[in-house]
C-alpha cells in the first residue's frame, strides 16, 4: 500500500516556488508597463467583443454560458431506476456524505419491510461524527504537542477541526459503532440543518482545549492525567452538541405502517439492534475505488490523517480507471444496489434543470479563450476536487452502453 500525505501537493508547490524565486529577480517578474501596453493593444473592441461586453455586464455569466445543445439533448427517461421513495434535504450543512450513505441503504429497507417510504435520522449519525471528530482532533493535538505551532500539518488540522464533511468509510465506522435510528427518533433541529454557528462555537472551544492539553504534554504530565482532562473536555462537547442537536437515544420505541395500512406492534430497540433487524447489511464488504490519474492505477492507497475516529483506519482506496468505475456501477445499479460516490459538484451542473454534465457551460466562447483542462491538470492545480457525495440510483442503457445516470441528491426537491 502506498501512503499519500495530505500535504504532498502543497509541499510540491511550495518547493517549486522557492526554486523559481531563486532564479528570477523581482524586477524580472513584475507587472511592467510593457506588459500592460501589450494587453491594452491586444484588446480590440470589435463587434463580437462589444456584444459580449454588453451581455456579460448586464446578465449572469452562468446563464450566458449555459449550453443550449446540452439542454436540448436532455430527457428524464431511464431504462432502469431504483425506487427511492422521497427526496432528502441536507439544507445548510455539509452532511451530504451521511445523506448519501443512508440513501444507499434506504431502498432495501423499504422493499424488505413493505413500506411506502422510510428515512433514517441523519442528525443521529452527525451527532456521533462530531463527537468522534472532536476526540480525534484532541488526541492528535496531544500526539503533535512537540511540533512547531506553525507546522503546516498542525495548521491544517486546526483549520479543518470539526468540519461537516466526510467519506464513505465514516458512514461504515459510525453505523458499525452506533447503529442507526429512524428520523422520528432523532429529528432535525435548526442547528443540524444550519451548522455554521454551532461548528464555530464548538471549534473555538476545542482549540482552547487542544492548547491546554498540549501544554500539559509539553510539561511532561502523566498521560492518564492528560486523558482525564480530555474526558472532562469531551463531556463539555457532548453537552454543547446535545443542546444543538438533541441527545441521541440509547433506545427508542418504534411502530410503522406497511403498504396494506397494517400497523405493527410497538417495539423497543437500541440503535444497533434497529440496524441489525431493519437493514442487516455488512458494510465492511463494500470497497472504495477512485479514479486519480495523478497516481499509478491498480494500486492501494491510504491518505494520512483522513479518518474521523482516532481509533479507526484512515481513508483508503484502490485507484482504477474511470472505465472500471462505470462498469462496476452499471452492474450494481442493474442489480438494484445504489452506489455512494463523491464528485466535483458546482461547476458543471444546473440545479434548475437537474443536469450535471461536462460542457454544461461554455465560458471559453464568451471570452475567446481556451479553458479546457485534463483531469490531471484539474487535480494538480486544485481546480477539481471531490466535494459532494450522492448516490447512483438509475441508468439509461442504449445499445449496451450507459449514456446517462440517474442520481439521488440531498438538496430537496
């Protein structure tokens, strides 16, 4: 297995910059009057440029660049669909990975128990994710107590402490440890649907705690004394989370109505018992694959410090080409198995029309410049990154080839 430190690309960029700076003087690289004169001379106000200037200054750039050809070709017909029964909404939070993970499990629950619809509590898993991330952050700060506070890795850990984001492995680890509950057992709150203020307040508390623990570690206090202090800190985090999200149930009563309008008996479950009876899927049997053309294919990679649980495993995956991903997703969807995936969302998608496609917007034609980038270029320049999780729940196959995919998102209707 190859280990890829999360700071690898940053280090390469900084190192390359220092080399270039050593060869070139500030005078050589400045924005000179000659460069400005050249730019002014090259800018010609011809009829096309004038028309584009008028259009761009009076309209949304995104609306102008929207591809009519892509819209014309679009339809909502799919040769195979997995019925999902309702659309979820993460609202103003970064919990897409939780929603996508639970949405992958939902169709099997609906079919297995003969119900019209069902939704898990995303808030329940989010609570325990925050607790685990808080503990992982504090433990890591103890581990790195002797590092320079301006160390790049330490700074990044501070920056991303207690974020909403996550990966498929997080879903697996949380469900395995804490189980799941139906939405009624732990419904959404204002803070679960709009997490910014809650995250900021708890993150600030955690940073104060981290500095206190590091001071104890540098003073050579016994580890059990440091952990006792951390235990008190984690109790305070629990209290803050419970006041924002509600307290997660240790057990709950559950009753449901099937498609024939028959009411079940009231049962009492623990979250783990509910998962075993209502879902009963061994998530450890799922594997994580990615297409990263900046690294060698058909190898197993692990990302340093990418886990949310201190006592769990870092994010790991096998790197395969996109053609392999498509082949496996097609087999899964045709077998009525939804597939969790992460992608770069926001650049090539229109929520209004429900389409995500390469070439959705043609900005290059407006400005007369070439904006095409390879996936390698996008990844190495940080122009592309997997920033949102969803689920494949359908496909349109024509002449044995998938021509488009049906996606379940978590942005509401």
